[in-house]
């Protein structure tokens, strides 16, 4: 279920992105994932565990009610010039037969390039929350080594995400649910499940890691890659170096 609201235009406007989903995980497991386990599906974030505590992006925890509700509010978003007010609200409800329902609301104000910012935030939300469900299903409770790399500036081209996908050996016709043999930088060949794929994003999952490809070229930015590696001894610095070398080679021409 989803809801998206806001009048589109170039000037400063409020936005709201609402998603609801069910997952076969306990409220406690979801709470852990959105508070201390974010490296496993998003990127490392820190919440001070109390109402009024510090939240990411220079924000404040306005609701801390484990394992039921978490809300973080930021009046002036650090490091993001296109946005002022920002709020993330998570409501977790247990289901009678097990598992739980999660309601996620991202709201705020974009101060420029409203259409592009809103479209990108909406599509990224779907991918991030899909990755959260993958984490809860396959890796919940496991510590992750998180790595993130942006491809070179040339990856803003229209076909850049396809270039990266093909550079890993991912067939053009591989759809969600397929198991593929790919060549992972710093790891070598491995079998992976295509857990997400559309023209904007690709999600690949192995037994020990999740690989996320972000086609931000569709929003005027370079392609991005994040790796959530749950293998013992995983080294994020080496992972980033290997991926950066591969991406630079793919866009060297």
C-alpha cells in the first residue's frame, strides 16, 4: 500500500510518502533493524535511545516507544541543500498470526527541483524498504559491514545502470527471482538471486551479502552501489576499493 501527496512544481513544497507492508518478523526484530541494524539494509545511522535524543541528520527523536513507534524529526537537514524539514515515522504493529505490519511515513519540505526530488525519494523508498524486508527475511540480527561507492561522473548517461549490470555479468533478461552467476568485485564469481530489478534499481542477494545498484543516472546523478556484507571478517574498505576500480574501468571509455 502506498500514498504519495504534494503539488508538483519547482518552488519549495511539502511532501509525504507513505508505505505500509507486512513482514514475517517480530516487532522486536523490526525495531532492531530500524534503530541499531541499519547498516544491514540502509546505511549506518545512530539514534540516541530516548525521546528528545539525537537522531540522524542533526535531528531529534520525537517518539521513542520500543518496539512500537520511532519518529525522528529534523528542522534543518545537515548536508542536503535541497531539503529543510524532514521527518521519518515508523509504526510497528504485531499481527495475530505472527509477524507484523509496518507503516512508514517520510515527510518534509523540498526547497528546489521538487519534481525530481520527489520522484527520486519515492522510488528510493520502495527500494530501501524492499531491502529492509530482505534483511529481515534472510539476515536479521547479523552484523553487516557496509560499503558504498559512486561511479564516475560519466555514469550519469542514460544507459549507465545497464553498463554496470552487464559489467557484473548480469543478463539483460534476468528477472526478479532468477538465480544468476555474476562476477563481483573483490569477491569473484558467485551465484546470486535477483531480488529486485527495474529500470532504476537492481538488487542482488548471495548467501552472505546484499548488493544494491542505484540507477541515479535517471535523476541526474552518478550510479551508486552499496554492499551489505554479513560474512565474518568482511572489510568495507577493501570492498569499496574493489568496486571503485571496477566502476572506473567500466566508464573509462
